[in-house]
């Protein structure tokens, strides 16, 4: 069974207002992840817009769009609302791309800089993997970027 990725408006305990985030089967990631593992309840916010560094934003979008069949990468999903960067608390997904699907294989707390060749991650074993239909996944990414006016070099 495939999961459905969508865009949701969410207000975190530590955010000033509502912000756009990804939702899995209608549930914002900030709620979905801790629903499977309470250790993932870190009061983080979506990493896909509003970061202080354009370089961090570009890195995140470059990685989440890394969907050529056979590609694997770590995709930052949630970040600390105080720092809004990739150097503090970051939850990542290990993304695997196939011919017809994109899979978030596992989720974890990043322990190193995301830019290292093989950064250390403390994986949350109790959180299940997610599988998205490839074209629907890419359509949601495109819609999110359009909504938030996020431009990439390839645009």
C-alpha cells in the first residue's frame, strides 16, 4: 500500500504561527513521527521553508528531489525552531528512489553535519517506512515549492 504525501498547515508548540509542512496520509510530519516514537517529539518544525540559510534550503530541496532510480540520500525533514538551520537538532529520512516509487526507508536524529560523506544518525527503529508513488511525490514537491516561492538552479 502506498502512502500519500501532501502539504498541510501546522502550528508547532514553539512556532509563532502556522507554517507549511509535509503531511503523511493527512497527518503533519511533526505529529506523525512522534505518534510512532515519543523520542521523536522534539518540538521541531518543517525544514523545507523559512530557514535562515539559502544554502541549507537548497541542500534540502536538492536531496528530496534526488529521485533518480537507485539513488539513496539523507533528507532533512524537521529542524529546531530556534536555529532554523541544519547544525542543531535535525530529523532526517533515508530516502530510496525506485522506478515507480520513492521510499522513506527509515527516520532518525542526525548526530553529525549533513554535509559529511556518511553522517551518524540515531535511527528510530519503531517508525515504519513510507512508500510514495513517484509522480504524486514529485507533484507535491513542485506544489510546495510553488506555494513558498522556492527557486532552484534548474528552474
